[in-house]
């Protein structure tokens, strides 16, 4: 389920909520002041890894940095 940002009209607090795409435009209650929080535009985050980081992630054993031989 995708996450969406909601900005409160009263206190400008930004909060994230996981909702279905059909419910993304429905307002929600602000967790800080209880005001009405509306769906706001968010920018996607992109995670980048170096070639070595990808290799270690795919080949190490139990997340301890030890490389498996078999």
C-alpha cells in the first residue's frame, strides 16, 4: 500500500499515512492539533548504492559481512 503526505491546514504539520489509492484524497485528522489534514504533494525518495554495496547485500551471510563460498 502506498504512503501519502498530509499537511494540516491549521498548524502546517506534515504526516505520512498508508492508504489505498482510492482513499488518498480523503482528509484525515492531524495528530498534533486535531485539525483537518489534506493530501499534499510529496517527492519520491531514491536510494542509491555503489556497486560494492549491492554485491555485499546480495552475497553476505546473516548480515555480518561474511561472504559465502557456496
